[in-house]
């Protein structure tokens, strides 16, 4: 059973459909992709690929933020490792 | 399979319903209109939230545009207009709209038609007569090019932006491919995505209008909520996994799909282009719905995660739940469960089911909000009354 949803094929994050425990396999469209490196709370984002610092976080096929540090595949992606640009301007 | 039917109006627009609308021109005579609606089953009535007491040019523009939009709405086959006599949006002032409405409109003024009870009696008599004519009219085949579908989201949750709105977007893309028009508004929910939208504009003019609209919405939000503006993305949003305003807004604008944006229209303004259209309207659902209906949308998809029962007079609203929990908790209010996307269902399968349901609704099947009579009519004002 899938435990993440990937909204757009270009996305580098997936959305947890339930809280995923550290070490638990991450599954989309019936395929086990990798194991979560830490707990991913329900409806939060998990990195689908290794993301470099200053790389765009892509969801809906569009940039929604920029990473502030290296983010390994399987890590939780949220306000602690990304920055917004839009509202601060 | 995709054949649709409706009512072809003299101006070439098409209705998917053939309603008789009982409309008060001002709040003061709402009671008269409600009395007529009680006495004439089958009539659709609205409760007018305004109609007088506001004089600024922008408020007058909105008032007349919204009332005119409802009188001219393609799903409305005839109107009983109930006026008071001394209001700003009086029958006398609405006469030019009535004259080219291309449908029968009967008008009564409470001050000159014998007071409330006598006006209600005359109005009910007219309503019964007109309704009998409207109900006898058969449906005819109509073209998708004549259909305008509005996309709305409200009472959202963390899943709204990844299940229900994504499904709405998939239906939107299908509609545009068919030659239909899709419209959505809620400018506050575009903050942070101006460039994403502008990139999809038909030309530089439209791109500039999109940037202006979103920057006005951002400025207004700051003016209204001041230092709290950052709460547009709230701690609750963040707990729900939303990290940035751009992410939150993407979850909203995804309901319009991915096609070229052909035009930006003002609140309640009718588009002159087909395809995907943006409306410069407010985020508050009930006010947004009136603007989209006044623009001529015959049908609305409305996604919700927390759950809302709201419908609109004369415009069927298809409710799409973002999660199975709210779909079950508000079973009588929800038409579609997009929560199945989290339970292994595919987006193309859900989209196709929604298209089939939309076709049934266009062809006359009632939505939950229609069956339940959840009509709400409310519209935006920019100044307080005086």
C-alpha cells in the first residue's frame, strides 16, 4: 500500500499519506523506493532524491522553496532545511 | 458518451438548468422574496445581502455587476424581480440590464404595488405562470465550447492541495482540451505564485495583469492584517506539512490545471475569451462563488478538506472531499471522494469518474448541495455601509 503521494513527475519531494517511521520503506504507486532516514509526519514532505544546498524544492512540478543544506534522499523536508523567498521580499 | 444538453438562450449562451429566479433588489425586501419562494415550490430565491447604503464607485460597480450577472445568468430562464422603490439598485436603475437579459423578467415594487403582502401575492402569481412555461421547455444538445466551469476550494486541509485540487486541475485540463472555459479566483491564494502563473499567460499583457493582481492581493493582505500577514501561512498550515506560502498557494492554484491563461477578469466580470481564465476575486468562499457565478459559470467544482455544505442559487456545485474521513463524516454533502488517491486509486481513474459525474450534473442530475437546498448568496464590498 502506498504511503506517499507524488503530485507531479518532476517533483523531488513526496507527501506522506501516513506517518512513516525511520527505517520504514517509502512506497509510491506500489513500488518501494527507499527507506525513510527519519520519521516523516503525515502530510509532510520526504526527499525523493539527494538535494544539494540552494537547490529548488519541486512540488506540483514547480519550485516551492530552496534548500538551505544538503538533504539526503529519505529525509524529512520542512522549514528546518529550506527557505522561502516569496513572502520575505 | 460526452454528449451534453441544456437550454440555448437568445444571446447564444447555454444554461444547464432552467430556473425561475426570485430576486430582491435590496435586503429590505428579502422577506417578500422568501414568501414568494415558500408559496411557489420550484422557484429559486436569493437573499440579497446588500443593495443600498454604499456609494463608492467601486462598491456600486460590484453591486450592479453581481445583481446583473445573476439576472442574466444562463441557468436562469426567467426572473421575478422584487424591488422596494428607493434603493440604489432599484428596478429603475436595473432596467437596462433587464431589457437586454433575453428572458422574461417581471418586476414589482413594494412601495407602489400595495405593500409586502400584496406584492408577494402578485409576485407569486407571476412566478407560478413563468415556472409552468419554463418547466415545459425541453433540453437540447449543447456544445462544450459554451460551458464555463468554476473551480473553488474552501475549508481546506493538508490534503486539499495534494488530492482534491489536483483532481480538479485534471478535470480543468480535460475541459480546456474540449474547448470549454475554466475560471478560478481567490487572489489571496495566489500569493507567492505570481511568476508560476505569469509564465503560463497567453501574452505579456495577461502576464502583467497576473503580476499586478497578485501584488495587489499581497499588499491588501498586509494592510488588513499588518504584522500578522505572515500568518497567511499559519502555524496550523506548518504543522500540516506546508513549509512556504508558495507551497500553500500552489496547492490552491493547481485546481485550475496547467493550461495557458487566456484572460484576467475583474470580480464578477464575464470573460470574452475561452480556455483558462483567472478572476481577481476574494478568498472568502461565499463571496468568491458569487463573483464566479456572475461571470457566467454554469457549474462549479468545490474542494474541501474540513468540510463545508455551501451551495449557490442557480449554479450546481459539485463537492469534492480531499479525504475519506470528511467524505464519510459529511456523506450527505459530498459528491466525490478524492481521498481515494491516498488509498491506491489512480488520478486518471478519479478524473474520469469526476468527468462522468459532471456530465450527469450538466444533463440535469442534482448535486448534493442542490438537493439539500444549501444555496448561499453573498458578495464582496470594499467599504462599510453608511
